[in-house]
C-alpha cells in the first residue's frame, strides 16, 4: 500500500473548503460554519495539522 503523497493530502484539504477555480486562479471563500475569521485563517490550520506543525487538531 502506498502512502498518500503530500500533494494529494494538500489537494484534499483545499477541496474541503468553499472554492472556485478557473484557468487563471483559485479563489477560497469563507465558510461561516468553520472556525476562523477569513478564508485564509480557515485554510492555514488545516495545512499545519497536515504537516504536523499545529498544536491543535483541525
């Protein structure tokens, strides 16, 4: 069994957030049901947990 690659894990975290994409950009949107005060603040803790740099679970 192959371990998931960091790239795949990052994509999974990003896809769980409200977003839209096109050929020139990716836009993250704030989800009022998640902790955090803006879209970036909601994304960063998820990535920190993924890379083991957070003290809290996302």
